[in-house]
C-alpha cells in the first residue's frame, strides 16, 4: 500500500490507548517513512502510535523461537493448554470480541483470568462488592461538577486529557461554568500542570499536601461527617468546601494507591456517601486501561462474576485474593500462562519458566513457547471498548486493513483445536 505525503488515514479516529477513548482525532501517514502522526489527541496517543506504521505488520507466528504458520502455532498452543491442569490467562489487553473469546476458552480449559494491573482493579472491585459506591460519568463531570478533588496528584499518565473532557475552562457550559480543582499530593510535574489549569477561565486551583494518605482520608471523612477532630486548617476548609459544593467529584487512580489501596478507596466512598445525605457527590476511579476494564465488564455479564474467577470442578469460583496472577505464579499454583496484549508491546508477561503462549502486538519482546501476532483493535481491525466511567461502549475503526488475524479469531481456532 502506497500513501501520499501527509495522507489522512482516519478522521475522526477513536483512540484506544487510554481510558478516555477520545474520538475526535485525525491520523495521518508520512509517505516516506510510513510513520503515523495524530492531531487532536494527547501524548499518550502519540507514543502509542509510534509502535505502528501506515501498513500492516509482516510479523509471523513462532513456535519455540522458530517461524511457523498460523495453523502450526494454533496447534502448538492447543497442545500446551491440553496438557495444562491449571492454566492462567494474564495480560488480557483486548476488546469486547477478544474478551468474549477469552471467556469461552477460559471456560473450556478451567483457566484463571487476571489482567495486567489486576491488583489495582481488584482493589476497587472488592470495595464495590463490600460497601457499594456512588460513581459518575464524564458527561456529568463536564456539566455538573463545580468541585473536583484529585488524589494522589493529577491523572496525567492514565488520562492526560481528563480535564479537557471535564470541560475545565469551557465557559460555554451552562450548568457549571466555575470550577475549583483541588490536588492532594502530586509531584513537580503535576504541580506545574495544576498551575496551568488555574490559568484557564473560570477555574481556580488549590494544592494540598497528602501526607499519610490513610490519615488524611480518615480525617477528611470525619470532618465531612461533622465530627470534631484535630486536623490541619486546610483540610477543615476542604471539608467545608465539599459540604457546600453543588456537585463534588473525587477522582482517584487505584494503581497509585499502593498495596492497601482498597482502604483508601473505601474511605473516599465513605466521604461521598456522607455528602450525598445533603448534596450531590460522586467518585471517578480511573483504572482498567489496556482493555482490562472492558474484559472485566464482559466476564461479568457473561458469568455474573468479575475477573479473578474460574470455571472449575465446583462450578464458577471467584477468589479476589487467591486468584491474583502474581500470587499464583509465586506459589506455583498454575502450570501454564497464556498472555494477551493487543494494544501495546510494553505489556509483557512476567518472568516464568512455565509453558508460555503470547498473543498480541507484533513487537512484543517476550514470545514464549508460542507467539502469535494479532491485530490491534482501532489500528488494523474494528472493535469496541468501554470508557473509563464504565457506562459508554465506543466503537473502534481501523486505519488500515490488517493482514494479521484478530485475537477472537485466533482464540476461536485454539478452542476448536482443543476439541479435535
């Protein structure tokens, strides 16, 4: 395929590479190099597109490090799974169709499924299961939120354009033209970004030290509930602001909350619940990137259970702690690993001497016993992903016709090979 200089490949294009799924970008190709460029998208999209070119990859499957046909690689993968008494499916970087196919194969093999970043996703899921929560959508933040509190710091890595999507500085918003943004914690880059946000029309900003996050959240919860506690004046003022807000939103990233982050999530949810007694408030938890949130949605609607579940001898089993991938690998509780990463070559499987099947981006460096390159939804094939708020399913459209198979196709072929 030959492309003209600065040839437009997709306009508009939905970017699959961050939680926000921004859908107004334009992708262009350079005729000389085949390099892709994008307008109307964030740095996350630019970095991700650097791993692709304007034409499909010529990568081929491998078995034990040697080139193989797709049929040979599928047969080898089926042989490994057939011999496995307890497979683990990890990474899980795919879209809705890939997730459906993963669920079918996991049910057929009794595999445990845990995504990359599963610990953070599991913390927010356990808190939801234990206590429930009030959450919001990007549209509600844009049209209603007059107070936004972020902790820890600003979500610059996972959702770089969050505040554009939230309408900060957009004075045409009729319901919430004035915004106050509070950042708890944050590094120097986040401090600079906060200052820049404060220069937008109708936006005021404030930075507060987070200190010990557990103590800070506990104190803020007590203050919002009206209990008399000894707390810094800045925290007292924030509690008063939260109670006076028309619609307060607390934005958090579970992946940055540490190994006991579920306690912080529960504390934030307690603050939100208390506020909803007299005003409107919600949380917005930013996680489940690289398809993990989408796969969790699909598994939940197909089985009634989220990830870290399996179809075993006792039926469906959900073990949010015991079925963590790192724990299973460390305890040698599984005997094979199937790793999926369709969107990025940076999501590599953990070091293991177990039989390893890798399905994903053609540039994945860790290729295991079997490697099958597959198409990336939104680049070489169609697809669907759930946005960060979990309520909007967006279609993905390719920028070229791929020669690589989709993950759903490969998994379907492995499933059929297992039955033969």
